[in-house]
C-alpha cells in the first residue's frame, strides 16, 4: 500500500490507523544548542511518554552535549537554520503520521498528546492544532510573564 502524500493534501489519518499513540506521533524539538532547558524539556517528555519518538534538531553540539540528552533521543544537526527549517528537517526524519512541535524552553502538559490525537483523528479535515506554552517551573516571574504574553492569541 502506498503512503499518503501530504504535499498533495492526502489524508495522513489513515496511516498507522491502528497504531498506539506512542507509535503514531513524534515530538520535534528545535533548538540552537543543547542546554539546561532543552535537557529539562526532553526529560519532561520522556517522563510523560516513555516510548515516544523525540527528534531534537540543533545548530551545533559536541559529543559531551549529546551524552547529556536522555537515551532514545534522535539528535540531528541543522546547520544554523531558522526554527521553521529545523521543524521541517525534523518532519523529514520521522515516519510517524503525526508530529508535535515544542520549544526547547517549554515542557508538555500531561494529557496533551492524547487530546491532540483524539481531536485530529475525529476531525480529519484539520491539519494542525496548537496549545498554550508552559514555562519550566523554575522560570522567574518575568520569564513567565513574557511567555504568557507571547503565547496569547491576538485577534484583529
């Protein structure tokens, strides 16, 4: 059976329709480098979803940096690309029908993946959705205010 082609608008919801949530989604984390926040982000993802594919796309890293990431993270170099190009690179690596993007300075809320997959499988005409950005617990008050302001929707 031929794989759906999203560039032609074909429905990806049928690919791996019987797969479990961990098998049907990848989480892509674009970042400039491997730092404390990226490590916290991947740890939080791994705590919530022990078997989910995590793809980290960074500009540069050393072998020591790579070792600091948790086991089971796919690490790829982006050659200084912008965040959109990093996300696209992550998508090109995965074979999963669904992808999620999270900033390296954020972390996922419990249940978000299940909610997203439920919504997307029940509404195949939707191609994407997004949620609020959560700050790491040790962010300062100012950092949390900036994140809250940046994640608010603006309507004109």
